[in-house]
C-alpha cells in the first residue's frame, strides 16, 4: 500500500481546512456585532430615556429590515455569489453600529437600527450560503461549527459591553466605546479573511432555468418558525424565569441565559460529529426531545439548581437544531431557499417575545413555558418529513430535488 498522499488531494484538504477557518471567522464577526447590539440595549434604553415599548420598536424595525434584506440577498447570492454579499454586509453593519454610537436622539437610533438590520439580514443569509458551500466541498457536516463560532462571537460582544461598563461607567461612554470597538475588531477580522473567503456557487437562468423555491422549503420554514420561538424563549425569558420562579436577585437570575448560551456553544461544537454519525433528521428530532424535556422541568420546578440545570438542557436541545435546518435549506435550493427559511426563523424572533409575554401576563411564567414544549413537539413531528440534502451519515452525499449531487468546487 502506498503511504504517500496525493499532492492534489492534500492541497484540496488544506484548502478546505483553511476555508472552514475563514468562514468560522465571518460567523464570529456577525456574532460579535449581535452580541454588542444586544448587550447595549439596557444602556440605550436608559440613555434615551425610553422603556420596554421603545426597545421593542427598535428591535421590530431592525428585524423587519433584516427579513426584507434577506429576500433580496438570497437572490443576489444565487446570481453573484454569496462572498460579495457577505463582504458588502459587514460595512453596512459597521455603519449602523457607528450610527448607534453617534445617535443624538431616539429617532436617529431607530434609523441606525434599520441600517444595522439591513446589514445583518444580508450577512445572515450570505454567510450561511458560503458555509453550506464549504460543507458541500468538505463532504461532511460543518454547519454546527460555524454556528458555534457565531455564539462565541456573540459572547465576546457581550463581554465587550460588560468590560466597557466596568472600565468607564457612563452610559454614553459605554455605548460609544462598545460600538466602536466592535466596528474596529469586526472590520479588521473581515479584512484578514476577505481575500480568500470562499465563494458560493453561482446559479444563472442560462445554467438551470429559473430558480424556483422547492416546496420542501416551506416545511423547513415552519420548522424554523417553531424552533425560532423555542430558542427565542430560552434566550429572552430564561433569566426572568430563574429570577421569578426561584426568588433570587436579577444578578443571580442572569445565570439562566448563561446556562442557555454556554450549552448552545458546547452542543454546536459537538454537533458536526453527531450529525455525521446519526444524520440531520435524527439530530433535529433529538434536539426537539431534549428541549421539550428541559422546558418541562421549568414548568414544574422552583429549585434553583434544578431550574438552572433545566435551562442548560434547553440550551443543548435548541442549539443543535438551527444549523441543521439552515444547512438543509441551503443545500436544497441555494440562497433564495435559505432566505425563505431564515426569514421564517427571524419572524419567530420578532413575534415570539410578544406572544410569550402576553401569555405570561395571563397564566404566569411557569405555565407559559408549556407553549415552547408544544412547539418542540411540532418540530419533532415535522422532522419526519424533513428533506435530506448535503453531507449525511458517514460522509455520504445526498442528492437535491432534481437528482443532482450536491457538490461544487471552492472558488474565489
């Protein structure tokens, strides 16, 4: 047996490895922006003397602009390649963040949120399309790793805000320092990987006829809507749940979201090997079962260690679902399909907090957690009909809805 490796194969593997690292960096950049944005919301609320309703408007504007931008970016990514869209989105998000830092009034802040939302919507679809392409080239699951780096970036962004608050103290200073720090780090990181960031496959009408959205995309969209609400509930309400149910201070209650976020990072780092072993459908169903089990404990327990453990379990469940659904959507129909599915997920994040909040006002926060249990069960059932596309168990390849093998070379 010849032990020497084929030089071409070795170069190809090295290229794929480098491409994965560069895509990880882009996901971390997006997460950094989101982490700083989310971390600044309390400071923005106090500095501009608004309330929860004002913050809700801010988030709604950013979210609506993101969903609209996603649909446009998905089509552009198919026609021109997702690399260009990804790199164009970073300066748009940076401009939005600079506008947040410089905003003299709440009205300008809302406009800044709109710009930030446009950039984030473009980047979310485009970077996932690039990630799907690298996964196709790698011939084994990698999307969970990319999403893990998004979570790591978000955690780092929240750390920037916390560090700014500790070192500076003033609301305005925290906003300016955190915003500008995120811009400098994100732009520098993007410039470092921009030249050799992988390009997704370009699809034109002359190559394959008009690109239609597969019917399965709408099934994936409904799954995204359900897991989006369960994940949003975990991120938005876990700390309040811990605080109210176990009668601890808000500072201790914040351990709820720490448990959720930490568990999501861990399970996403482990997600690709699990997906390669068991397949995406099994992983999605398993994640739904785990999430439902965790939420069930949040309904029945008021003991602090048990409740924190429950939110840890919830994080393990919800964290593994997102990358699998987006990966299947991208392999199935490219940027346009990905935009539809991601748009459903964003819609869930927009309406989820309001629905859960209204439910809490009527039945209480513990009973309200029965809704995400039901949504997790819906994900479990719908996953039975989830299409298979891209790398599957054992590194085998699946074919798309037209019978074509999902494989394309990495281009620049």
